[in-house]
């Protein structure tokens, strides 16, 4: 049971580890994406699922190509840069009102979650999914946003 909370690469054989981690990344993105879709936000189910899956795949690739030598952090830093660009596109300014900040932050945290899953920590990714879902729904209800 304790092994569920550790790196899944340690107890799943390749290529199954990467396949299972990709499926978990899709599940993590879908958990939060479904809530955003229900609220009709710009980044919904498909977007957040793809962001989470993409960052997980890039993280898995980073680990694979730098196994013997190299710096896996180089690809991770490019994920952060790319997601910043994507999130920046979600922020809109119109007549003195800025919208999309929560959408941009959600895209950002979903990429981080995908990186966690891609690194092998699937249970942490699932836990983060429910934590993000809780933050979005509880704070939204406090604000009176439907």
C-alpha cells in the first residue's frame, strides 16, 4: 500500500509505467476540467486534460532522455515557460476589467500537476486534482460565483 504513494516507476515495468501515468494524467486533468466546463469557463475539460497530459508526457520524455546524462530540469523549465504563454492568452483586458486570471492560474497549476504525475507520483497528482477542485469550488461559493 505504501508503494502507491511513491514513484510508480519503481513497481511498474516499462512501458506500462508510462502508459499508466499518462492515463492518470488524463484523469487528473478531467477532474478539474469537468468543473471548469460545468461553469462554462474558457479552459474546460479538453484544454485542462491536454495541458495535464502534455506536461506529463514532456516530463516522462525528459526523464527518459536524460537517464544517463543531462539535466531533466531543462525540459521542465520549458514546460513552465510554454504554459506561461498559454495562460497569458487566457487573460483578457476589456474596459478596465481584467478577466481570466483564475483560468490562467488553473492552466498553470494543471501543468504542474501533470509534471508531478509524469515524474511518477500518480497518487500525489490525484490528490492535487481534488485539492485544486476544492479550491475552485469552495472559494467560488464564498465569492458568490456560480
